[in-house]
C-alpha cells in the first residue's frame, strides 16, 4: 500500500493516482502524459538511510515491492529509458520490455508499447549478442563518444543505433538533443552514479525520484552520484510512503 503524506495526505493510491503524481499534471483518460517541449530528464534512484546506493554491489534488495511498483510505473510514462553501461552490466539488464499491464496502459494512452532503451557508454564494452539487443522490442540506442573504439562500434552498429554525444566524454546536452530529435522527450534515467554525476555537473537533472529505504547498510557502497561537486537545489514535489519506505519526488 502506497499513501501520500506531502504536500497533502491521501490514503491508498491507485496506479493511476501514482502515475498522475509523477506526471506532475492530469493524464487524459485516453491520451498521453504531458509532453515536455525540450525534453525532460527524470532520474530514479533508491538509497539506504545512510546513503548507500548498493547492497553487495547491487541496488536490487534496497527497495522492496513499493519501490519496484513505482520503478515500473515510471517506465510506463517514459519515451526512452536511459541507463549507464556500468548499471546495465552490474544489474544484469535484459531487453527493455514492459509488463503486459504497462503495455495495455500505454496503448490506451497513445504511446508505443515499450520505451526505447538508451545505453550510455564510452568504452562500448557491451555484448551485441546479449538479449538486450537480440530480444529488444524496439531497436536500442547507444549513446557514446566520437573516440569510442572502432571494432565494438561496428559490432554494435548492427544491433542498435550508435550515436555520438561528445568527443571523449558524454555531453548530457547532446544526449538530450539526440533523443528529443528522435521524438523521445520523456527521458527517464535509471542511473547509475557516474551517469547521474555527469548529469548534475551539466545541470541536466530536471527531476529526481528517490526512494529512501528504511535500512542502514554501513560499508563502502557508492552514493547515488559520483564525480565533481556541482551543487543544485530542487523543490519538493511530493512524498509518498509505503510502511517505512519513503518515495520522494524533487523537481527543478
Ligand atoms: N541505488 C540505485 O538506485 C542504483 C541505480 C543504478 C545503479 N546503481 C549501482 O551503481 C553501480 C554502478 O555505478 P556506475 O557509476 O558504474 O554506473 P553507471 O553510471 O551506470 O555506469 C558508468 C558507465 O557508464 C558510462 N558513462 C556514464 N557516464 C558517462 C559519461 N559522462 N561519459 C562517458 N561514459 C559514461 C561509462 O561506460 P563505459 O565503461 O562503457 O565507457 C561508465 O563506465 C552498480 O553497483 C549499481 O548497482 C544503483
């Protein structure tokens, strides 16, 4: 059960209630969620109370069912799901294929069945025979740099659209422009910390959805962002609660 506790309180939320809260505006009963004109980058993370983004190297066991529910609902609202190659490799991502209920909802709201999977990688250490590519419901994007190695680039070209978004490191402004140009303005980023650090440094984060797990992890797990300091202030849009887990949404 997920309830809202701020800015107002509301008892048990339905999936439609939750979608509308994260859309930030009413969603027409048979139309698409609001379309941001120049693209909107939403980032979603889960962390422990002591700030760890992982347990034993992965995020999976931090969140629990409520976090997973919102994780899936956020994909429902997305045109493109943006993920750093480190997270793709560590979390063992498969093809970007949504659940049947998500597909039904998307069809009813005039969206394609599945969002596009966009992987951010400079080194292109990605296996072109992985189900990510061979079982993709939509041809994935690989957002890379001009000096990426030629061999992997040629191999990945066969299974994905490989797009340069910078010379030696990924430039988030070019990432945004590249996906918006392809008609994918609702940009949903699932991490990880290096990619979020690059987005923060470029002031490219429009929204952070953060689940705060009621756990203390200790250890040396990473924070949700890595890289150089670049302080930004966001505004609290809502706080949801599922037992002791908090689900927050902060926007520009
Ligand atoms: N708690 C959470 O919600 C959450 C969410 C996501 C991930 N995680 C955890 O975070 C860890 C992974 O951390 P990470 O920092 O390696 O993840 P990451 O940001 O997903 O991946 C880093 C990789 O992405 C590419 N990349 C990211 N930004 C880039 C840039 N500006 N320019 C060029 N390439 C860029 C590079 O790929 P190449 O190496 O291919 O060049 C880089 O090595 C895992 O343990 C994962 O479980 C936690």
